[in-house]
């Protein structure tokens, strides 16, 4: 290679190697959703957030005098999406978990045809997936946002929300607020929870949780241990990794990500966000034009 070619070669941008995936976070983002029957049993009494999202969709549709279209990130097996579709909304659901989506499809098969026609399901990563339409409402319910573990994850996701939101659309999300009592727990200590009958195996289970907070990455790792009473040697664990976003931090990220907050509350009844709040519920609109 002569000198001129060497100089030209040195000016070419060097391709950065892709960062290796963090296996700990990959497992922590997926394991909790591998068993839809257990997931359904665990959250079957959770209804306040369903009522909230249905109410928001109705209000938004009434103001625009049209049936609202909804994109739900982290649709799972339809805990929120199905009630929306039953109310007449057109819902597109995106999720990374194929077991949850398959379970949703099975549940849909038992619904009346008009409800089935109102739901479209997509498998994909919420940071990357591109859909060929825009929506009146884009939602990210029940801690789905907590699976965005890095600033880059957040930036990519919010860019996709902007891409999929109509100019007069509404972005709605809710997260659990970091609980100091959980963040300071001793990682090696097992916290015992009530016994229960596992819906997938039919066995009575002893159940414990362990908490380990990585304060540098702001990620809370929860290890859930399932111990069949009749077969203790057959125990297994299921990890869950949740990024911890503090309220002021979330507001800043939304602002930098191109959104203006319209409402923020400390519960699903739209009560005030205060020092005793366990969740933060936010509605936001686009604050600047979307560039494609």
C-alpha cells in the first residue's frame, strides 16, 4: 500500500463492534413471562390500571370524535388490550415474549369475532420494531418501561414512540416508583411469601424472593424461587430485572426525548403524585416535529 492509499485508509470511519448482549439482563427481561398461566394467576386481581387505560382511551376518542387506534407496548397476553378491544378500540399489541403472545392468541380465539377483528398482534423488540402506521394512543403499561435498562434503550424506544404517534396523539405509561426498602435489602436473604398452588403444575409451592440492587446501573434484580412441597429437589428460580426510574428522572427523559407531559399522577384514580405514591402514571404529547 502506497502512502496516499494509507492516508486515505486512515481517514475512513472505523466500524464499532456491537456491544455484547448482557445475558443477565436478557434473562431478566424474559423469564417472568415464560409461563402465561402463572402470570395470569399472579395479576388476576389487578384491575385499577385496566380501568384507567380504558377511561383514557374513551376520553381521547371523544375529544376527536372517532374510534381511537391504540398501540400497546408490552401487550403480554392481553390483560389490558382485551378490555380495550371489547370497548370498541382498534388495538395493535407488540411484545417480545412469544409464550405470552401465543396465550393471547388462544384467548382471542374464545372472543366474539368483532373483538378478534379489532386486535392485531406483533412480535418484536419495542426499541426496534417499526410499524407502517401511526396511532391515536401509544401505551406502555405495567412497568414495561422498566425493561429499558440503559439510556440508549430509552432513547431508541422514545424515538419509536414518536414515529408511531399521530401529531395530536397521546403517549401513556405507568411505572412503579423505586421503593427504598427493596433497594437496601440484603441480597442473600430469602423473603418468604404465602404458599400457593401453581396453575401450571397443580402442585402446592413454597415461594421466596431475593432482591439485589445494582446502584451503578439502577437495576433491581429479583430472584423468585419456586419450591414444590412434595418435591423440594425440583425447585427452580425465575429472575426479573427492572430498571429503577425516579420521578424527576423520568420527566427529564421524556422531555429530552421529545415529549411534553400533560398529566402525572400517583395512582390510577389520578390522585396526586406525592411522597407516598407507589406508582407514577404519565400522559404526554409530542413537543417537536417528528423527523423521518
